[in-house]
């Protein structure tokens, strides 16, 4: 399970290495492979004979418009990468063998001090730029002809092979649907409570400007006719309705990145809650807010969730211990994943 770093645009590990190279008083010999999330790889190379030139190669899964996952970067993604820091970054063509992109970084053109942190942080967002650019391109190029005739054909998008999601472009909104799958029954229960709370908070008057969110144990009407394998879930379907105001100007970047990370975001926090519950078994009486979770978990006894007495006992313990306090912020920031406060008693996820 990826850590909270997967929700940050800039790779923390890559940023740390590049800052170390930039700040080094002596040339450093480095040939380092960095793996993130099991599927992203960075190769950082620097030579002691030239302290200012560093080569950064990236291999990353790409977003697919259904079908087989592509390997080569779209030209539009490459152009956006060039804009990261044009003075200090040069694209090497062809890329190093085994990688989709190789960048030559000229540290001599990166000033020291606070500006260096800002520039290197920007360079460290290269994987996020590549991934986000694809979804932006797909959204821009979706034909509106069918939508104008009342035909809303879902676009199946795949980043992780087992976690496809769907985008349906309509005249007044874009609907995104996430089929949710979990390995453990307890995860299903916690996630169900999370989605119910998300809808409850979202329906309040204070959050009318946030995208409308719904959850259902069955596929929404928009997905009729899709492959059964894509609609077979144990966690139901989460739907967001995104209007034009959510993709205007700088909001487009935020919305796109949030959509791409929604599945991982939910699963990460479900794991946090689950592990925390097990650790807090001795502190049941100290936790406040039980009434809140009683209301939430009263929703979580549907026939779709089974598991006998053991699961029921787990559910009772969860109801006594967990209070999800961060969902209002989730709505307010439209899935903004940085500076997110977690449940009581756990480390703040910055």
C-alpha cells in the first residue's frame, strides 16, 4: 500500500536526492535507482567529473483510454515537461534504455537558497505532470457530439490495471465513477462508512460548491452496458459530478490530480483507520464521538457485507473507537490531499 507520499505532486524521495546533489560542496558520484508505489522508477546519475550535470530517467505507468496500457509518452506530455524549468532542464532524446523519459539537469542554472527548493520541488513533480497531462488531454478531446444528442458514452480510463474508472462527459457536467474494490471485509465496512459520511457532509449547505458525491452498492445508470468484470465490486461505486467551475484555470490541475489519486487516497486512509483501531483496543473509553460513528455504521449492515459473528464483533469495536474528523476538509478542499489532518491519535499527514 503506497504511503501518503503518493498524493504529493512532488516525489519527496526524489526531491531529497536532488537537493542533496545541488547543495553538495564537492562533486558526487551517484548511480541510484529509486522505486515508488511499486510501479514508478527514477534513475539518478551524476558524475564526480561534472558536478553540475545530473541525469534523471523516469519509467512510469501511463493512463490508458481503455485497452492495453501505453508505454510511449504523448507529445503533449513531453511539451509540458519542458515547461517545468526550461533553463535548467533539457530533454535527452532518445531516452535511456528502459525508460520513457530522460532529463539532463543543469544545477549551475539553479540558484541557491529558497529559490533552489522551489525549482527542485517543481522538477520533482515530473511524474505528476506526465500523468495529469494525459487526463487533461482526454477530457479536452472527448467529442461532445454524442452528449449534445443525449448519448453519454463512458470513457474507461486505466492507470492501475485492476482499478479502472470512468469519465462521462455531458453537456453541463463531467461525471466520474470509481468502482471500489477491497481485499478485506473490514476494509469494506470502514470504506462504506467513509462514503456515507462523504455524502452526508456533501449534502450540507456549507459545501454546495464542492462536486456532488454519491455512493451506491450497484452500478449507476451511466455504466449500463459496460463489461461485467469492470462492474464487479465489493465496495460499490463512488460518483462525482464535476461542473465547469471545478475545471476552470488552476482548478483543473487540482481536480485532475485528485481524480487520479482518489482510489489510492481512500485505500490508504482505510488502512490507517483499520490499523489504528487494532492499536486502540485498550483505549475505547477515551475516544469521543461514538454517536457519530453509530449513525454511520448503522448504514453498514447491508446484505452485501457478510462475514459471520467475527465480522459483526469487529464492526462493534470499530463503532466504539473510530471518529472520522477529516471528511469536511475533504469536501472543502475538493480532494486536496496535502495538509490533510487524520483521525484523532494519528500522525498528521502533511
